[in-house]
């Protein structure tokens, strides 16, 4: 392999000695590649971020629900949250018990809520009407309630999940009505939770939201836990030197808050966080192959097989992902001696019949050739889980690079027959 532009994965030793061009050849592209060592490191960073003893990390599985991925997360001592019956089912297949799953539902039917109740999973509701529905289905049961602390944060308005313009959570002004419904159905409120948004890179807004949540908690003296939410960000512009979220400093600030509140509350109540992206994003690189290059009206387009059916974040959220370039063939002596004069402004586009199918816009990259392999960085969060069969494209395989450098297939690539396996044709 010729390492055309690989400084981020080189620094991380992401491929653990494996040649990404050979992986692409063996498993075909598009291809999601997960690094077990990096995944375990992220889990441990969060597990060890505070000294407060009664602290639980819940992985937000919506970011990545690969079974092998979930098994590794569970082996690191994390618990998990779920947003649907499907996630509950998959999490149990990965080995999580009912007690290790927290169902944080949003506008769900009676049937969905009943499924979680029957599975023995703790349910969190985020509206008075859903609390009413839960009470009708499970009078006398334990329940949790999601509140909106009035503080939101996130990299895009679509991922801000608290504040004055979001659908999530119950306003603190409705606490009297919450208490009325708890009493009406003899429900025991065991926990409260929040989530302010996704991808914050400083802890200021998170710490601020905790103060609001703690004030709500004081109005419920018999809680088992307080779930502070997640949203912990990762640096997507690593090649530009973007600094990571300082987990150590955030942990120190958080520790002070937890101990101080526990003293105020009168006991060492359990605290939970529910990060998804921080755990999963950096553990995956998405590989694709370049199939065409052209210039239209002065703009150069690099066409590859990484359409938004494979990774929708750049189209949906205007999200940035770093892109690397790997060239099949023998390495050359000066392959890494590239300067700015050897780079050009290009648009990386996919193979979907939509003008918005742009993976990376106006990027300075080394000259790319047909047949090159592209590596999209930090693709482990909301990558495969948001993929689709749009344009009847096949969803890709997923592989795992183990800590010893060996490679295992964790999801097979779809076949054409998978596109129609659930369809029922008209009879003649």
C-alpha cells in the first residue's frame, strides 16, 4: 500500500498492521472497520472519569448496535440504554440482562411500552401523557421520568435535545402533575434523567444542566438514581489538530458536583451518564473506493461508493468527517513527503442519484486516482445504524480488528436477495 494521506490512522495505529487496501479487497467496499483497542479505551475513559463510587456508564446503543460491539461494551462493565423494542431485543442478544437495560422512550405506542414492561426493563417516560399511559399499563410499578432542564447543547439544531425548542422531556413546571400521576397509579419514581444534546466539546453546558437537574431531584427525596445524560463529543477535525474533550478536567468538575449533591441529598444516590458517540465514533473507519474523477465547471469531483445510504451524517447534519487516502500497490520512498502544493481542492461524492450526495465538500487532499481507497474517519457513531437501502444499494459488511491485530467479520455484506426477502409479489 502507498500511504498517500494517512497521518491520523497512523498516529492511532488504527489498522494494527493491517493494510486497509487489502481489507477493502477482501471484504469489498463500502466497509466499516472497527478497532477493539480504541473501543475499550473509550469505555475505560468514561468508567474512570470520576472517583464517586456509585457511578454507572450507560452506552447509548442507537449510535452503534453491532452485536460484537455491544458484547465488548458489556465486557467493559458498561450498562446500556434503548430507544425501541428492537434495541432491547438486540441488547439482550448481546448478553445484557433486563436490569442492565434502561428504556428511554419517546412517543411510543402502548404495545411498545408493554413490550419493555414484559421484558422487565425499567422505562423512562418523557411526557405527562406517556406517564399516564404507563400508569394504566403497569400500576404499582417502578418508573423513571425524563425532564427538560431548560439547557440545550449540540453541533446542529437537529441534535439539541433540551431547551425551549425540543420535543424531549417534561418541563420542571409540571412536577406537581407528575406527582399527581405517580400517586394516582401508585407508581414508584426510581430515577430522573435528562439529555441536553449531542457533541459538546467543553463541559460548561453539561455542568450547567446538572445544576438544573439536581434542583428537580431535590423535589423527589426517594430516588435510586439520577441520569445526567450524555452528548460527550469527539474531535472530528483531527487532521487539523482539533483538541479532544478533556475528560479528565470534566471528571474533576463533575466529581465535585456529585459529592456535593450527595451530601445535600442525604445519601450516596447513584449517578448515571449515557454517552453514545464518545464511545463508538473513533473506533470505526469507513472504507470506500474511488471509481471516477471529473471536473464540472471548475469544480473537481471524486466519485466513490460512499453514498449517503452508507453514511448519512454529512447530508443530514452538515457533519464533517476527515478523509484519508490509501493507494493499492507498492510503497514509494517519498510517499509521505507531501506539501500543500501537492494538494488540490476536491468534492468527495457518492453514488446515490441525489445532488446532495456529498460526503466531503471543498477538501484539500493529495491528488486522488481511480482505484484509490478512501478512509472516512470517526464513522462509528450513527454510521451503519442510520444506513439504508436507498437506490436499492446494499448495506456494507462490518469487520473488527482485535487487540492482537487479527480481523474477524462481525456483519456480512448484504446480497441482492436481501433486498426482496421481506417483499410479497402479487400473484398472477
